[in-house]
C-alpha cells in the first residue's frame, strides 16, 4: 500500500511540473485562439500570406488564428518572442526566407535561430525588379547601365536587414559588383510607400507586394527573378532571359513552433496547413499575387526542415562574402 501511495504521489508531482500537461493538452488542441507571430510590419507580403493562410487554417482547426505583427531587427524580435513562448501550440511563427539568413547575419542572438519545430512550407513568392514610375530606365538592361553609371547616387530601398527586399538587393549589387546607396525602412509597406512617392529609385520585392501597384501603373516592373515567366505578369522577362541567371531568388514562407512543442500538435497544425493550401479561396488569392501553394509533400515538418537547412547552406557563402552582419 505504501509503495502504491508513493507511486501515485510521484505521478501527481510530475503532472504539476511546467510542461508536464502538454502531451495531454495536445490531444484536444486547439481549445482557444492561436497567436501567429509575423515578424514584419502589417501590410507587407509576409503579412498578406499569413492572414490568408491563417484564416483558412482556422476553419479546419475550429479556432481563430490571430495574426500579430512584431516587426524589427530583421525579423529576429518576432522570432525571439516565439522562441521563448510556452511550447503548447498557442504561439506560432510565420516567417520567410529570413529564417535561412538570420543564422548568418546575426552572430549573437538571445535564442537559437535553428531551434524551432518546423510545421510546413507554405508558398514561395517570386521577386520583381521595380523602379519608380518616372525612372529613366525602361528595360532591365537600361537599369543595369544606369546603376553602373550612378553607383552610390542610385538608391535602393528595402525593408531592413534580412528582409526579402534586402536579400535580393544585396544579390543584385553583388552580381553587378556595383554598390548603391541602400535605404532601409521598418517593413516593406513603408519602403513601398516611398517608391510610390518617387523618393526611392529601385526596389526588388515580392509579387505579393508589387503586382497590384504594377497593374495600376504606379510603379514600373523590369524583370522577375524566376526561371520562367509568371502567369500574373506574362509580358515581363525573367532575369535568366535577360542574361543574369544568377539573379534568381524566391521568398519562401514557412510555419514554425517553439522547440519542444508536442509532435501531436505539430502534426495537427501541419495537417491544417495542407488543408488550407487546398482551399479554393487561398489558391485564387495566391494566383492574384503571383503565388502558388507549395505541393502537399513540402508542407510537412520533415520536408520543411530539410529545405530550411539546405537554404542556410546556400546563403552562407553569399552573405559572408558580402561581409554584411547585423551585429
């Protein structure tokens, strides 16, 4: 009897430890709204992807996924928030390609930049090379010549170090071996506002943020950074067609959870993501933005992890050769 009593007491004590109830809670997850942290300003391309997919996932999960924008420090502030959150499935991270560059750009972080559970890949946004609508360059070749002539007198807007626009702009300067004056902003929205106002010369940004402005004639597009032309911009040539095949970049997005989140929650979230990527509304809206959902086999935790690690390896030599670090 004494042995049984001691064993029962030990079970009760273990259940009272922090995180001990997580596996049991995972069976009924989610039982309340889930917070989705987007580490960039509202109105930007990653924010657009997050809100669309979160709404669709919420229908499948029976709970709202509430997007919260926590911008700053190249996406690391929002990522840090999720890294330190309780691993119970109620705080998730939706981030873009920056998850592959943060481990290189930031040498000192208060969290492990690879220390997240992967849920699945969502979509990859092509990049567009755009200029203010009254820019003298009418073609990509003319833009290259203009940059080489103007050098630092040409300015290049971006959404801050580590942002998609900054990565693409860095790659452009690296390939042209011509430095420009880089103008960083706190998010893609503010950067686009300045381009629309004609105070920025050039930007390289995702279709999610540029297509509507391009079609409205508010900015001019000169190239897309994809191997093939985009259905949403069929008349715009690719950088490969234009003689710069190395200027290829697509901004992929993925869902993450804090390290230690129970596998049952990860699998349930991943299944909801795959369901969302089959949603007709998501597919149609993605098409309007020049996007396509990732194939079902890539919207899984394992495929996401493998791709993420390969992207870190790909970007490391590029960024190290540029010598740009955030700390």
